[in-house]
C-alpha cells in the first residue's frame, strides 16, 4: 500500500471528516459511562504542514487553511477549530492532527482508544505520539480483521471509525460491507462511522444500497461536494455514513454542512446533502 496521508493532511476531506468525528464523540461523551473508540486505519496521528509531503500538494490551503485564521468562526465549527488550534498554541498553522490525536483529546480519562495501522513507519509514529497515554492502545495489524478480535469492547458503548485509503475504490467498499456485517454481529449497538471519497456518485450507490438493506436499523449519510460530481479522475467530495447514529446528531450535521460547503467550495456547483438511508 503506497498511500501516505501526509500529502493530504488538512485538506477539505479532513476538515469534513474531523468536524463530524468530534460531533460524534461529543454526543457520546455527553453520558457518563465510559467509551471504547476504535480507528481501523489510523495513520500517524499528527502531520507537519511545513514539511515536504504537505508542501508538494498544498491541499491543506483549501481545507484547514481557509478556516484557521477566522477570528469569529461559525458556532458549529468552533469545537473543531478549537481542537486544531490546541495543536498550534503559538497561533501559526504548522501541525494538523489526525483522527487519533483528535479523538484522544476529546475522550475522557475513563475512555479507551484503540488504533490500528498496518504500515510500520506510521505505527511507530503512533506509538511514539501516545507513549505517555495509557488510554491509547496501538495495534500494527489490519483494521478490518481487528474488529473481529477486539469487538465488543468491555465498555459496551463507543465508536468505530473506518477511514481507509480507497486505493481500489470498489474493492474497498466490498471490504467495508463485510466488516460492518461482521461487526454488527459482535457489537450491534456500536456507532460506526465510515468515511468515503466521492469521485462519481455511481460508484457509491451500490454501497448505500447494501448498507440500507443490512442489519442496522438506522443509517445516516452526510456528503459534501466541493466540485461538481462529473470527473472520476479527481476527488470531488466525500461522505460519512453513520450506522447507529447518536441522538440528535442529524440536527448537528444539518447545521454544520451548509457552513462547511460555503467555506470549502471550490466551484459554484459545490453542494451538500444529509439523508437517512434507513430509519429516522
């Protein structure tokens, strides 16, 4: 696998994904009981925007770069931006936190974070990042396979984030479908959040149909297009499928998505959508 997220850290897809991730964790931590949080494709957890990889693409400039210096951010994005700014305490945007670091910041002392990463270099970086945090457990193993071994969590409540690289888009959706079905059999009440790229909606329709016909009683989908959905050669947008969504998360996302669309649009054809695949 050749994918390295360092080239794409902080881009519009990260902003979308991480703003939703924090909204989900805030909803789940509203109750006192502890959580088990799992990240199946964790990456290295923290990325330097002033290093070679991020500099080659500059994708972060049309992502977090558009939001970081806003002196009066919209209320629905303030939580997310506070988390990013906490990683850049001198007020200069040089570091972008990945999902593991954002989750660790959002979780409480009695919660647990399990991170899976197959790339050796990334797993080493993860272990170094969290070596002083006893809540965090790093596994250098396949994230899909790990769900069979690690679910259900002892906490009985929590979230699984599935955020693969999608190097082979059709094959990745097939792997996700199998993982969700198996995970539901082991932990039916867990919250499952699946990020996916949008190059052409036609490639996503079978995935949505499969999950809608699956074992989850409620499935919510949020999508953001920053460019028109007319080219399979570029990343036009992205989505997040949420199975077993927390209470009222649909209202939070309904407020967030129009603002993200306005801030991150790269074309007059930019659009957003929030809909239930199943339940309501």
